[in-house]
């Protein structure tokens, strides 16, 4: 990843502008209070620490965590560590947007950004399989429900919806991630085949979401690659990570990013036989959701009638019913 001094200055300006827009700095995005649907004035210090709920901005992660995504994607490219970037739990897409912007800035063509989410919020606790999640209330947080169409629009707004780089995977991790790592999605439905990851970013909040992501993805993380845990301040997530590390005898140093997030760099492969272990009972495999079948509440789960292939390729309706989350942030990805 060689650049001239002038090129690096331009890249730094571009990526800083992208970061500041993702965080809502540029347009002083107010804080949102989900409990009573009110707004508070923009607070840069709190936003930088990831301590607020943004009204329009694409991430609540904070400045240190966004900068960490940039640094680790640059690191694996500089060192030639093979593999794609994948994020499990994306909300409005901010951290994946930063990863895509880094690849755009350095003209990286041999890596993908894989964006995984239910795009319907978090599930109720499955205490039969994962008793640690008993009492978890994340599923009640309607503010966490961000549709795939809105996330796609966010990528489009930044000029980062590159069909050769970006892939979206919609569904619960227990349904989608095993299929992803066991051979990818076939070309008729989900044009994606994964061989290795260089950066894995986990943001599942719950024990279930975290353990399902790490147990499926970590075996494919390249040695020298990085595993990021966004929610290392949440007890359920911490237990999932600690259970996995203890079971596999992982002793890589956990490096702090901010008060609630950490990452480590993989230094050795795990035992292939132990990698088959799954925490919790394993239910029968479920069929991929037909997005054109009404949901349990009778609503259309796919109001724009997109095919699975269109969703995987990041296509969105020409006219979106969502408010523009990129207001005041018209940034070209060309420089």
C-alpha cells in the first residue's frame, strides 16, 4: 500500500471527512432520546466517546471505534494479511461505511465489505439455548431496528455502494453465518463466496449474537488479522467472548479501543476439530426467509419487492421513503 506524500494527505482529508460525517460532527447531529422521542443539542465530546444516540448520524460507536476500523483495515492491507472485512450487527452501517471508504481511498480491489444484520433489531432471548441472555431487553428497542433499505441508501449517499466490494447478508446470525462459511451463498441468490477474513467486527450486544458470530467466523480469520468486540462493556457479550477464548485456549492480548470496546490480533490457528464445537443446542437448519411472504404480523417484509440477489448486491428503490440520513454530508468518493 504505497502512496506518495501528496496522495496520503488527500486520503487523510477524505477519510477524516467521511468519519466526521458518519459521526454527525459536520452537521452537528442532535442527540436522540428513545424513551420519550425527544432531541438534545449536539454534544461533540459525548458523541466522540460513543455515549449518545444519534438522530441522523450513521453510527453510535464514537470516534475511537471508527478510527480503529480505519487503522485495522489499513494494517492488514499494509502487511498483506488476506481476507475480507465482515461486521455482524451494523445498525445504520457506520463502521462498515468506514471500512468501505478505506478500501475506496486506497483503491483496494481484492477485499470485500460484508454487512451482516437481521435489519430488524435484536431477537428476544432464547434462554433455552443461551441462559445468559435471560432478561435481556434489546429486542424491545425499536430504535435499533434499521431496515436494509436504509443502510443501502446510506452506502449510496457516500458513493460507496460498489457492487464489486459490498455485500449484504440479512437474517439472524444462527441462520446466515453457517451458510456463509460452509460454502457461501449460491450465485442465483447470494453472490458471495468467502475464504478468509482479515478483520471481523462483532457488534451483537447479546450472548447469543456474539457467540454465534465468533464461533462461525473466527476459524476463517487469517493469522495476523483482527477480531474487534464492540460491546466488551456488556456482561453478556463479555461472557460469550471469555467462554470462546477459554474453550479454545486463546491468550492473545485484548487491546482497549475505548471504555467499552476491545480487539485482539490472531497469532495462531485454533484446533480444527474444536472449531466444530457450538455453544448451546443446535436446532435443525432453517430455510432462508422468503422476503415476499408476509410476516407473522401480516406486514410485507419486503415492501419494495427486491429479490434476494438484489439485496445481496445492495440494490435499493430509486425513491426511498426514509428521511435522508446524509443531510448535509454530500461527499464524493472520487478524489
